[in-house]
C-alpha cells in the first residue's frame, strides 16, 4: 500500500514537472515571437499614424479643419492600384480633444512615449482581464497576449487601439462583477471613440442588459456633446466628409467584410447584405440565450470589427481581454494562432480569425438555444 502511494506521488510529481516544462517552453517561444514583432515595430521609420493624429490636433488648436489630409504630418502611403494615399485622422471628433492636448509636443519624442504608453495600457488590460476571469489563466496565455500581431501593429503605427482595449477590459470586469451602470458608462466611452462598437452594445441589449445600455447611451451622448460644444457642429460634418472621401480603405489588410467583397470584385451591397444577415443572426441568437454573457461579448466585439468600414490589424486587440479569460476549444485555438500569424492566409488575413471566432460563438449560441428550447418543450409536455 505504501509502495503504491509513493509510486502515485512520484508519477504526479513527474507529470507536474513535464507540464511546467511544457508551459515554460511554449511561453519562451511566444516571447521570442513577441521580440521579433517588437524589433520590426520599433524599427519602422517616420511618425506613422501618430503624425496624422498630431496634425489633427494642431489643426484644431489653430482653428483649421482637423480632418484635412494636406496637413504636413499626415501619413502618406503607397497603396497598390491607388498610388499615394493620404491617411488623415478618421476617428470621431472626441479624439480631436486628446490630439489637441498632444499638439504642443515634439512628435518624434511623443511617438516614443506613446508607444511606451501603448504597451502599459495593454499590460493593464491584461491585468484587468485576469482579475475578471472565472478560471485560472494558463501562464502561456499571458505570453500569447504579448505576441499577438495586432499589439505590435498598434505599437508600430502609433495607433489608439489600446485605449479602447483598456475600456473593453474595464467593461468586462464591470459586467462580471454585476455593475451594469459602470460597465455601461465605460462601453459608451468606447463607442464614442470607435462607433462601430455600437454593435457590441446592441448585442448586450439583445442579452437584456438594459441598465448597461442606458449607462452606455448617456456616456456616449455626453462624450460626443463635448466637441460639439467646443468646436461647433461643423466638426461632425468635417469628420463625415473625411471618412467618405478616404481612398485607402480598399486594401487586403482591411478586415472589413464589405471591403473584402468589394476587393474581390463584387458589389459592396453584397457585403452590406452579408453584414446585415450576421447582425440579425447575432442579435436573434443572443436574445434567445441571454444568460451567456461571455458569448454575447465575444460575438458582439467580433461582429463590430467585421462590420466596420475600416478594420485594420490592430482592431483585433479588442478581443484579447475576452480570449484570455475563457477555455479555448478547437475553433478558438485556430483563432488565437491566426492572431499570432495572420499573414498565414494571404487573402484577407485580418478578417479570418475574427470571422472564425464569430461563427464559433454563433454556433455555440444556436446549439445552446436549441437545447434550451427542447428542454422547455419537454417540460411543457410533462
């Protein structure tokens, strides 16, 4: 009996050591990938999108249109088939408030500090996700979150996505701690910065989180009223004009479904039809299974990115807090691998991981709703 117990303990210790060694090995490999992406991101020349943001802020401070594409610091890229494309700030007017605060600073030094802030916000989002998790998060997942391609694209271009990621992580924490109004306020601020996230809010409304919706709408309206009061209503027409006239959206690197449809030569209306069907399916399935908040969040976030007119690689970082905190099935594993190596699929590399995740969420919701309906029918028959 004692010999058998010693053998069992020895076997357990051996398995634990092997598991720990495997975790360390996977984490080290992921950190190596992160290092390669970091070297590429930090080696990029120029001010990238950060220059466009500074240009927008300076124009606003000096009383000019903050959405003009002929400001000196606006990013210019060469796009296949389009020639040179100017990339002005296309974020809503609430962003101009923040960019105006950056206007007095040296843009080159500002980009360096903004990249540091980007990484710190990403780490803070990871910490908030860990605090909201209902499970023990395997250690390699934190290394994965540091190695995802979308993080280093955000760092490279000096983008604002980690601000929204931090708000997403705060909202998920508020939802799981049953603080609907606080979560709603944070979601409203996220929607104010990236309006396509309104689809995430609609998914939560379909999940019957009414107080979340009210809090979000109040925060959104206040946030959008501030630039209206400071700059006047003209700034919103300037923003709309800039988004309509932007010539750089039709690229393979844009993860938007309407963009993909137009990119392969079909009518953009077909893309809008596909998006409409996905929105209707998502809202219906979430409404039929309102108790599964994790799936509502996951589906809503993925749908918000896929349905946006423009969805660059960095947008996928909004899904990292959610993906950190729940078990990974096969479809989710495919998604997390593609988030590491999106260019493994040359056509539409940004969109595939998001679409796989959305379909997976809808499938689980549909299966769960069918099981719930069958159980209800059996109960009524009894």
